[in-house]
C-alpha cells in the first residue's frame, strides 16, 4: 500500500507531500488544476520514460518519492529485492529523479538501481490504469495472471511451473552429459593420461609446502650451521667476552651497590633470569646445529620431486599446492564419463516422464482456463454494459502458445479481445480501447478478479465520456474495489467523487508571475461544497448543496458492490 508521496518541482508543483491510507481516495479539482500530476508522478515511480519538460520552470530537477508498506507484499517481491541486495523491513522507499540534462536516476531504499529494476519491483506494488504504456491489462503476462486469479487457478499454475522446472533441470543435465559423450573417447584418453601422471607423482595435501621448506633448509645447511654455532659462541660457548660472561660481570658490579640503595634490588632477579635465558638459548642452538643434516643425496631427491611437481603444475596451470585436489577432480570426471552412457539412459527416461507429467498438468490447466475464460468473458461483457460501453463485447481467447517448447506458465497464450461498438469485430484490447474505455475495462476486470488486492490501483480517465447513472455505477465499483485494498482515482464527476472514502481537492494558485498546485484533504462541509461545485459549476445553489449531502450520505448506507454481477458457467 502507498502510504506517502513526495513531489518536488514536477510540472507546476513546487513541493507537495501527501499521506495515503486504504480505501478509495478521489482527487478532484477544476480542469487544468493539475489533478493528473499525481498520476504522472506515480507513473514515474512505475518506471515511465522521463522527459525534461516535466521539470518545473526554473528548477534544475524534478523528484518523486513514494513510501510503500510492504508487510503484506507477495513473497516474490521480497525475493526480487533480496536478489538485488536491497535491504527492506516493513517499508520500501521508491525514488525517481529527472534532471535538465535529460538524465533520470532511480533508487530503492536509497540504493541506485536501473529503471528496469525499478519497474520490476514497483509493478508488484502499483498499477496505473489509464495509460497504455503502464496499463497492466494490455500485457499478455498480466492477462494470464488475471484469468488464473479469476478462475482460482493460481495453485494449479504453480504446480505447472514446478513441473516445468523439474523437466527443464533434467533437460539441462541431459544436454550436459550428451555434450560430454560427443568427445567421450578422446576425453577419456586424455583424462587417463593426466590422472596416471598425477597418481605417479602422488602428491599429498600440504606436501608441496613441506618440500619447499625442506629444500630451502638443505640448500642452506652450511650457512645455517655456521650461523648457529657463531650465535652459540657469542652467547655462551666462546672462550672470552660472551654474553654470559658480560652478564656475570654486570651482576658482580651491581651486587655491592644493593646496600647503598634498596631501589636496585629488583634488578638482580632480572639479571638472574637473563642468565638462565642465555644458557637455554645456547643449549637450543647446540641441539639445532647437531640436528642439521648436510645430506646432499636427500637434497637432490627433494629438489627433483619439487621440480617434477612444479612442472606438472605448470602443465595444468594450477599452483603446486592444488595438485592433490586436481587429481581428485580429474578422477571424478573420468568416473563420470565412464558411467555417462548409463546415466544418459536413466536421465532420458526421467526427462520423458517429467515432460509427460508437465503436459498432463498443463493440459488440466488449459482446460480449466478455457472454462474460466468463458465465464470471465460473459461477466466482463455484462459489466461493460453497466459502465457505459453498451453493445460492447469482451472475450478471453485461450490458444496454444506460439512456441512448441514447454513454457513455465503452461501451454496457453492468453489474449483479451474487445469491441466497444456493436457489429465491430473483436480485436486485441490495446488496439481498440480509448483511455477512458481502457480504464473502465480495467475497473471491471479488477472488481471481478480481486478478492484482496495488495497493490495500489490508480485510475485516470475512468469517467471520461460518461455521466448520470453510469457514473454512479463506476463510483460504486471503485468504492467496492477500494474496500478490499487501496484505490486512487482522478475524477471530474460528482457521482464518482461522492463514493470516496477519502477526498483530496487539487487547486491551482497563481500570483501573475508563477503558478503552483496544492492539494487539500476535504471533510465535512468542505467536501459537501466541492461535490456541489462539481454538480452545479461555479454557481453553487442550495439545491446543489442538498443533492451533494444526499450523495455523500448514500455510500455510508450502501452494502458494498450493488452492481455485483453473477454469471453462471457456460456450457
């Protein structure tokens, strides 16, 4: 649900902040006041193409930000946000910035994203009815989803998608194995040679590092022996001037002074400890020197093995330390290729069974869609008559998909076709419906399909070209839809405005130099006055006020969707 909208420097809006809640919110105002600017702002949040002429005169950029409560959003939306590494809790901030250089930037919770990513995310939160570009009703995928929702086929469609996923996984695995089989013999010969080389060397994990350390030690045995012996002599073993002797001299010099100043006493234990440390160090150096091996044969063997390992590592283009892991990998590849013929036969059977299971479930879905399409077509056709499209017809065509390959959503291609005039042939929805007709069709479809809509639905031009009783029906339908979710509607008809749960008035102000738009939430007498203005024009009469009060009182006593239509399933 949309909870907050912030618009800055868009068209004639300098700064505008709006808070929204559930139900039907109507936006009214005189022609040219800027009612559709709110819709334009929301289409920008949907990912609409941005234009520099949308920026208010004198400003360097336009900015729109919308806050959405996503606590009840579908799991697929959270998965999409997680896939894009966008952290969310209960709210999502969607922001769009358009600059005078023609550039546009999009943000989700402060993170910069591509407009296409923005469009994918916001489509689950916001649906604008009125512009073909963002009218979900004209998109094939949305038409399929609406039919499935109307026929309560969502669970069956999910089963078909899962069956398609199983089949596709087996197909990809089969293709991978068959690819290995195409050059099986040459590949096996090469792997046998490579694994035999690695087996002959038989490097153990960690051995390369140990060999390198041992080679360094053996190669520098003379220097190590000479250096450790010299260190031992300087510390303890030398005849004169050793560290031990100098330390003894220091203790002897300090001892007579202890009676003169007690502060020197703590130094004696330190000298004693130093003497012990020097003795231990000299002893360890002696042990190290005695243990040094100046074994030229061993040195040559280590260097040969290390050279062989390095040559094999260069051949396989891996570090020497990874040779044991490489051996395991190549032996596994060899085993897989040797059993590939058995595997491919097994997977072919599994893949055939999975394809048959998919087709069985997809056929069930197609049959259910065909039945639902007949009922759906009748209901929407009936609603068209109520919504001012007398003689119009609506038909859902369920045909085979243009691709022979199995599709994740079944075997069908769904298309909504319509004619708004009697005697005219049915044509694809996007090609024949005007903006107002398309909005009213969207309204009819949403009312028929929606039990609990989680998206904010925005209707623009829904009351274009209608009035009287038809406008009243449109208003009741909008209110019914709003009672199940959130609906925003731009309207110029009192019959629609009076049905709103919330009412916003758009007003254009000018001082002769600049023009700006403001929005005010109406209630009580202010709302009565606005509905009366819509009925009577600039001269609001007592009769218009009384009529407005009656109209505003009617929805409070109405029991929901009085224009609800029941259609029996077709043969």
